[in-house]
């Protein structure tokens, strides 16, 4: 049980109030049995009052400003009181709940019955529990109670105060109640402790009789309970360890034991659990009170856990720290033996035929031989002999030992795996106090490596002699006059102009081309004159190849010079390749960075300076973030904890790739694809890092725009699909409502309700039109228009609807070319944007509308756009909000303040006009929308005509092709009421079939555009092939872009958008039948 359990119970929800919990009825406040009130000392009464006021040091207490905490504590105490009933039923113990001042709050039934009976004192609510205890136990109770208030769970045995009889003893467990940081009170359980068995003399074996003896003992005496918690500590603990007994009371033994000895303590506890009686001794290191020293105690124990009078473990401990110094010296010597690399072996001083038994082997000797120490002890050194062991040398060393002299030599022993090892050994006799040789100490040093090094040195000298002959360089010994005296080296004889034996005695002028001979003679003269090494390079053509050489001339002797000639043809070629590589790197468009293995940058190419804005002098020599130059290592974005991912990869020999985003020196954004490759030498050592960085800032921006377009396209398709289905539903509702309206008659009480439904359907239709506008699925009435005129017309409407403390400023450029646009939708854009701006301005502010002519760098060269800008001084938007503003139904306004379609409608209108839309916003500054519309290149305008049809009745035959059954039924009912004969088809194929069967009868076709099996355009084409002059009315709530226009071009006479009223459909049909509409 812990205080956290009570905390969770409170959070689960407990009733408030101060009513005593069930199973723990309120105790009588004051009163009780007259004359039996316990007396309270002034000091104890002061401590109780001080705790209530929170003035006892270390007591969290209640603060004057803690009203909320007090209420919380009261709730916790009430909840715990309710829990006492459950604890009583399951445990049957006495339980009492105290508040932080130690006063009794509640008690269970067992406590209310047994404690008054035992003490002759009643339990009284609000009285301190310490009054029930004798003076000593009250002080002890105060100590444990204070620990419980600090969040500790403790238990101990207490003796109560009873007058005229022996004091009962209880085992008490203290449980903090509430959160660990805010203990509300203490719940403790009490169970009586049985009387201890009496001694043969009839006296009770109580501690007070024996404590004088125990307290005078030099050794330390302790009593532990079954959980290894100290229940008694003799006063000698202060002399031995520096603790006062009360400091250790209630503490666990393991808290004072050295960490390395705690496993040993576990073994002792297991032994106590399995056996009873006396055990020990065993040493343990125990921490001194000063926290700096460890005392060594030798402990013995008597396991009395089964003894009801003790129920614990009696420990006696003796301080043997001073006796441990000798052992420590031995341990130090043993540690030295373990750490020395040479082998040490100690044998008995026996030189007979049986040999000297080994009594000690160091770890170094075990490592040299491969045997474990225990495998060698008891054997003689002969155990390590083998075929190569010089036994005569060992006999000579024995003679020295017999004479009492130290001896040394070299021997061969054999390892455990059978391999020989050459050892340099020194054996010294050791004498006892009587001067007799008692042991031999042998020190062995493995000299196998040294002998191997000597052998390698000899072989190396031989190799160097051969190397001179095998070197590719040519060594010529010439006289000062230039005559060849000796020729050495050169593994390729074809590089000599003459065989080596034919060169001897010839002069350089006889062998070399004249120009080269002249230069060589001049170099020899300069070397002789200065005494310095004179280099010069020359080229020779031999065997149809061009060879390049470097000659170094040095004076050798009085009349001789040594000429060392090296073929540098490959080196020259490598230089040329390196120069080409350097030129390529310098002129590369990608940034290239080279660094040493520690990450210090050694080189950056000009592209790096151009892209990042950092100059070479600012970067080279720095140890900044190598994968992101210009940043400190701790600012690197590719770190995992304390290690950079790039370094982790290259140290493993891998190429690291990443796409990093950071800023240039001027603060502008930069995104690069970074590839860092490790460069190793021929030994596999990392010598350099090479980073190639490609600037993909523009590409990334284009990808972001593409993803946005794809997202908006998906939303557009979703919105158009919803609008189509919604329009069909609205068309059915509207048709049925009209039918009801017709049948109710004028003056019917429900006519007003029907009109409300009709208005609601029209509002829903407006909503679907917004969705279709966003998805660019509406047919536009576009024509050349002056944007400035459209702005001025819209502002006239806006000034009446926007708050007066918001100023609208116009900055309209003159002589703007016209744009090809739907003026109604341009007005819709301005209204939506300005309305949003007004909502974003919390108090007063400004909305500024700007028009001008803009050139763009995209599309055709010189393409012109007319720009419309709406900016405000509102609250602005965060980046997260900005990413979603064009999504349908996304809004940051309060419920009921917006539909979330305003900006998505603006987006759809701009896209449908072939324009572009850009947004800039900063929280606390404002927002700027920039809209670009292409300059008009067409002048044809499409104008609408109002129908002048009066009589809507007729007796013609109509074919209605509509997939929605509700719309088919409602529309046909209205049309039949007007006198028409209506044929119905549920899909495109059925519509074509019915027209084929009844084309002589059919006067007009009502055709939806989105149909199963065959869509509207396919149906229109097929029926026109059968009857070119057929009259067709398009009735559709959604069509793909340009589909309505295409249908009208194919011969359709009229278009009625869904949801339509019966009157509107009938008027369009009548106009087409009477010869109106387009032909």
C-alpha cells in the first residue's frame, strides 16, 4: 500500500464534504469518560499546535494561502476513511486515520472497540493520538509520524499509556495518504504484540532489564526484523561508526553496506531464510557516519525469527578495520602481481630429483604460458619443458641456486597450446628469518618478439641490399667531366639508350641528345661548384614513346658525381589529370567541400561561395558542422543525440546522403542534396571527407507547389462529386416541395412552411455552387472587362457591410488592359477576401486594394498579367494555418461565423480564369493576397437572354434521361400536370434505346450530363445521328469542365442547372419547343 494509491482513488472521484466515511463513524468530539482525559505535557501540546500551524522545521504543513490544498486534503482524508471499511473486512486490523497535526480523524470498528477496552481511554475525534502513549513512546511516535508526513512508509512497535496495569504493545504501520509531494494525513494499522515468553526465573525478558549490559558492550549489538530493518542498535554504534542509535532505527541494513558487499548480504539473507540458529563470522564493509570512510565489521548472528518474543535476527559486530591493513598490503601486492606484464612464479626451495613445487603463479605468467594459475600450482617448472628446452642450462642455474646465488639465463618453455615461447628468466632465492633458503622467486620475460625483431633486422638489411638493385630509379656514377663510371638499378632495361655495359666509359655527349647533354653538363658543373643537390627534368623519345625523367645530381667523392634518375612519366600524367580534376571542381556548378578526418574544412570551390554566400576565408580552417557549413556542430540538424548521423556513416565507411534545409549567409532559405563520401588511403585509413552539395531550392519549391496542386486537385474532385450528388438530392426535394405547394392551395396554413423549405433548398444550392466554383466545374460567362471597374463596383457593396472603423484604400493603376473574366465571380473574389480581412482586424485597421500590370518569368516570354492585391493590417496567419486556408470547409472562425468555403471559392475562381494566387502573411502584421489574371486575348462575349415565355403548358411528348429516380418522378409529375406526355430513361443506354423506338413521337429530350453506362455527350451525339434536328435541354447539376459548352456546340438548345424549379424547367422546355434557344 502506498500514498499514491490513495491519490489515484481520489482522482477517480469521491464525494466531497466533511461527513465521516462509511465503516469509520465520527468519534465523539472532546468529552469521553469524565476524569479519564489523558494529561498532555506542555511540550507535546506545543508540538501539536506548531504542526497545525506549519511551523515545525521540515514539516510541509498548511500555508495560509493553501485553501485549495486544504480542500483537497479533506477530500483525500474522507476517501481514505471510506476505504477503512474495506480494509477492516479483509484484514481485521485496528486502523486509525490522523490528519497532519496528529489528531484523530476516524477509526474503523475494530479500533473503536479494542483500543478503549485496552487503554480505558475512548478514541475521541480531534484529540492527538500521542496522548494514548507513554512519554518515551510518544517521542518515538512523533519521529515516525514525521517520516510518514514526508512520504515514507514505516512501521515499529509502540507501548501505550495505561494507568494501573501493564502497558499494551502494538505493531504500527504508518502509511502516507495523498500525493507524495502533498501528504494529507497518515493512516496506520495496529495489531497487538504478544507478551514475550518468561525466563526460567519467572521474570519477563524485557529490554530494560538487559539494556545496561548491552549498552556497556564494546562490540556492536543490533536486532533486525524479517525485512532486514534495524529495530535495535546498541550505543556502541556511535563509537564504532559515528551514528546515534536513533539515526539507524527503522533503516534498512543494505543502505549502509558497501555496494560490492551487497550481493554477499543477499546470500546471508537467503541463509537466514533457510536455517535457524547461530551463524558467522563474516566481514562486511559499512559506511561511517562521515560518509568518507568504510569500517570493516566482523558479524555473527543468531536467527530468532521463529522466537515470538523477538521475531528477529540478533547481530553482534566487531570492528576489525585495523586488522585489515595487513590484508590490504597483501591485496596491493597481489594487484601489482596481476598488473605486471612479466611472469612471476614462486616455488619451494627444493633442488632434488623431484623438483620444486610451484606455490604461486602471477597472471602475467598465466598469460605467457596459456595455463590457468590453478593448473600450474602444485606442478614443477619441468611441467613446461619441451623438445627445445635446454636442460643443461637449467642444471647450471641449479648450481648457482645451491650456492645461494641468484641466477639468470634464457630458456624455452611450451605453452598450453603446444607452441614454444622464448623467455629471459631470473631466479632469486628467498631466505626465512633463520637465514635458510625457503623459496625461489622466478621472473620471466617473453623475448620472443625481441628475437623476432632481431631476425627481421637481419632480413631487412638483406632486403635493402636487394632493393637497391630492384629499385626503378637509375643510379649513375659519373666523373666530373661527364663520363659514365657505374650503372645500377633500373628494372626496365628498355629505358636505357644503350645497354648498361656499353655505357661505361662513354661521355654524356655521346649518349644523350645534344640539348639534353648540354643541360646535364651545366647541372654537373653547378653541383660541383655549389656542393648542393641540383635537379633538372628532361624528356626522351624511345621505342615510339615519350618518357619524362627527373635527375638529381649530387657530388660523391672528389672527382665523381652521383646522378639519380627517376621516371616521372606516370607522375606527369597524374599531374595533368589532377589539373583537369581541379579545373572541373573549380568550375563545377555544385558546391564541393573537402575536409580532414576531424572535420576541419580544407577546401571549398567557387560554387560554394556563390550558393551559400560564405567566402573561403570564413570557412577554410574551421571545424564547424561539416555537413552544413556556417553552423556550429551543436546546431546541426542531422544529429542523433550527441552524434552527427553524417559522422556515424562515414566512420563506418559509408556514403552519407541527405536533403538539408538551412539558410544562406544573408538569411535566405537554402535546400541542398548533400552527398558526403569518405576518402581512404591504401591502408584503409580515413584521410579526407568530400561533400558534393546540389542546390535544389527551386526544385523543392516546385515540388511543394506540385504537391499543393495535387492536393487541391483531389479536394476539387471530391468537392465536385459531393456537389453533383447534393444537387440531385436538392432537385428531388425542391420538386416534391413544389408539388406539395401546388396541392395545398392558396392560403393554406402550411404554405409558409413550404416556402421556408424552398428557401433552405436554394441556400443549399448556393453552397453547392460554391463547391463547384472551387472545383472549377461551373460554366463561366466570361467576357473582356475592366478590372478597376469591377473593383469599384464591389467596394460600393463592401462599404455598406464592413465596420466603419475599417478603412478601405484603393490604389488602382490607370490604363490597365482588359481581362477575360466573369464579372460576377471577380466581384465574389473581392467580397470574400475583404470580408476575411475585416474579420481579421480586431479593432480598427485598413484594407488596401491594389491593381497594376505585372510581368512573370513563367510561361511564354513577355506574358502579361493584371494583378489584383488585397492586403490588410489584421492579426495575420501562422504557417500551419496558411497551409490549409484553401481547403473547403477549413475555417479558424468560431462556430456559426463562417462556412470555410470563402477562400476555397476564391482559389477555384482564380484557377478557372487561368490565373495565379499567392499569399503572404505574418502573425501580428497582416496578410497580403496577390491574384494574377491573364490579359484578355479574346473579344467575343457570351450574353444571356431572359425568356419571355408566358404559357408553360403543352401536349408534346418529352424524353427525360435522368439517373436519379426521385428527380425523374417529381419532374415528370410536374410536366404531366402541364399537359406533356413524358417518357423516362434511367441511364444513357436506355435513353438512346427509347429515343430510337419513339423518335417519331418525341418532340424534346431533357438530358442529364452525368449518367451511368453512357454519359450525356455520348447520348447527345447518338440521338443527333438518328435525328439531327432533335431539340435537347441539358438539365445537370455538375459537368466536367467545358462539357456544357461542348453540348451547346453539338446542338443542345438550353441549359437548366440543378437544382431547378418545375417552372424554370418548364419555361426552358416551352422556349425550345416554340423555336427559341440556341440552334
